């Protein structure tokens, strides 16, 4: 894991901890054979964690998972659950989104 400076939209002095999926994939491979689909996903995965903003009443830190060219952010606030999807690095024009098995909803990205 790498500890780097960054605010991530949170309190000044916040920090970011990042996990490079390539290192995780290498560590798993050292333990024995890993299925190729798992290795492929892990190699493309990046996990960032930003410190919880106590002043804003956040219940958790902000966790961002980057995979397949998409960033998914999750934050448990005092008043709600915040989910963020960033597809700006893809050519996707629509995200098909589903909450709790309630059916898909299309959301335009442009």
C-alpha cells in the first residue's frame, strides 16, 4: 500500500491510501495458481481510501475502486449512503444502474 497526500474532496490534511492491484495479483500468485480472470481483474484494480471527515459527520472513509476504466466511490454519511460512478475515461454513453434488485435504470453519462 502507498500513503500519498490528497484531499479527495475531503478535509484539508486528509490522506489517501492506495492499493495497486498488480501487487495484490503478484502476492496471490506467490501463494499458488490463480485463475486467469481473477488475475486480469486484480491487475487492473486500484483501491483508494480517504480518511473519514469527522467534521462533516461521515460514518466511514471514502473508498474508491477503479476497475475496467470506471471509478466507483462509496461513502457512508450520517444522513445517507453516497455512491459515485465516474466513467469519464470510457466511451460509455449510458450506465445501467440497479439498486437492491429493483430493476435497471439507464443513466446518461454525457
